[in-house]
C-alpha cells in the first residue's frame, strides 16, 4: 500500500481509502447518470458499497446509509468505466521509438517500467478495463503487470491479457529481411508451424496466464511486402479449438479479406483491424456472431508519424480503407467493439477511438455503448460495462455530456474502479 501511495503521490493522483471492502459506502451525485442504456438521467445518484453498485436512481429513492461518503460531482455526467478492447501497454508511440527498436533495443525491465506509467495514464483517462493484445517481444510481462494492479501495488485498469500472441513462423517482425541472415533476433510474438505447434503455443500461453489467445491471421509476407494470410485454415482451427477447449476466446489480427474470412471460418471471436473486409465477409461475421474491433486511430497515428498526415487533414489511403470497413460493418449490423490499438499512440488518449467512431457515423451514445455494454459483452463480463445494481463499481465522471458531445471524454474528472477512487480532480487535457 505504501508503494501505491508513493506512486500516486509522484504521479499527482488522488486516492481515498485502501481496499474497497474497507471503504465507507459512497454516494455519487453528478448532474446526470448515463447507465449504459438509453438517455442520461438528471437528478440521479449512484450508491456504492463493498466495491459494487448498490443503488442507482433518483437520489431521494436510494437507501443511503448514515455513514455514507457523499461525493458531489456538479456539472458532470457519470458513465460506466470505459473499456478498450485492443491495447498494448508494453508499447509506446512509434514516433518516439520505432516498433523494431522497442523490440530489439529496449530492455524488458525498461519496457515494464514504462508500462506501469501507461497503466496509470490509462486509468486516469477513465479507461478501467483493457484487453491487452500482446506484449510484442516482452514475453509474459503483461501477466506480472496485471498481478501488481490486482494486488493494488500499482494503480491501473483491469487487464485481460494475451501474453506473447501467436504468429506463423517467420511471418511477423522484426522482419528477417531487414537484418543480417546470420543474426539471431528477438521476435515480436511466439512462432508456430503446423496444427501441433499452434496447439502447443496456445497451451503454453494459457498456462502462463493468458486470458485471451491472439494470433496473426495475416502479415506483410507477400513478395512485394503485401499483406497475405500466414497460417493455414487448419492451423487457425487448431488454435481456436485449443483456446476454446481451455475456456479462452480468440482474437485474430487480420486486415486482408482472405485472412479475415479464414479466421472467421476457423471460429475466432473477434477480428482486429479488418480494414480489407468485403461485404460478403462482414456478412459471414454477422452470421457467425464474430465481433469487429476497428482500431481506427492506428492508421491515423501511423499516417502522422510516417506519411506526413496532419490530424484533421485529408485521410491517407489506409485511413480511407479503415473508414470504408467501419461504415460497411456498421451498415450491415456487425457487432462493433471499441478497440484502438493504443500503444501505437499515447496511452491515456484512448478516447480518440470513440471520437473516430462518431466522426465516421456513430452517434455518441452508440460509440459509448461500444466502449461499455458492447465491449463487456464481447469479454463475457456481465459485471462490467453498465451502471446497474450488483455490477462492479467502475464509474467515471466527465465534465459535460458525452452523449451529446463525445469530446467531453477528454475531460475526465473522476475515476472509480472496484469502488476505489483513483481520481477526483479536474480535466486531464
Ligand atoms: Zn495491436
């Protein structure tokens, strides 16, 4: 606990109480409450005790105990803690250090130290749950970071981790062709060839603490550097079978139509990126109940770093492709969950993804649902993503009304996770 307090003091956070169970009940009274469904309710409060939501409704109707801690949040909207389904806490923006240099030159201890900082930034921005999709060469470090957060040693969001992720042999990065052939280089994920090795990789990662299994269905392995499927359908099926047998869901990185289709046929649960998906493939996803995680902010960030894209300016071809896929998936009714690929861009600015979803046609409420109720559904977490009796007390207050203007998410003033207050001070940006 001392370590946690010291960390928080260093980082300028506020924290009240130790463990949720020791805390007095709290009554949060904002201007309005958006529960995850419908319109916001003015004049409502939320009662929290024992780390869970114990009441939500008009303030006068709540069974408020005498010793309650009253937390007034004037001018603010209370919403469920936000969920980002695609993060990399062990990466930092590529304009600071290229991906290759992070994997090849940064000591694992250094990467972990940065990741702790990233976890703090994320939680302070109102994101209380991350599905972290691969350590990119940092082994099983995510499992350790998750443990430290769960124990309260360091502040951070709830993590669901994928550990090393699985790639087809010699089909990821750092790209072999960029280095001397006689060099033995650290790799960004675990390599496998054939159904047996793929199965083995799933079992190893599961045993080391993976909550989700992530594999790369395609990569830039074409003769011209074009994106091609990497694993065979048989290999993908082996990954999915082993993961599902162990009770874990599967996320597939796939951006080419061929690879997305193969991954969906193999039985994956989510498609990451999906930029090249055709209408027929999105229809297949709809039919098989495969969710789509669009990561719209990643191509914008890459454009800024390497293609002189200026934010708000003409979109790059990659951004146009992402937009096409997003609009098509939404039109067809594919389940869309909020996932940003944060780590490619700065941790703590995860809300950029919601702003993109709104820019490309979603209503603010729809985007908020993608980052709360819908995301929790994809995670099979019935205790997250809404403000309802019995749910874990992950709630966030933002200045203004994000259901009217999604940019209000830039002004997170209050963050509670599991009944503990991690922030109660105005705006971050
Ligand atoms: Zn990613």
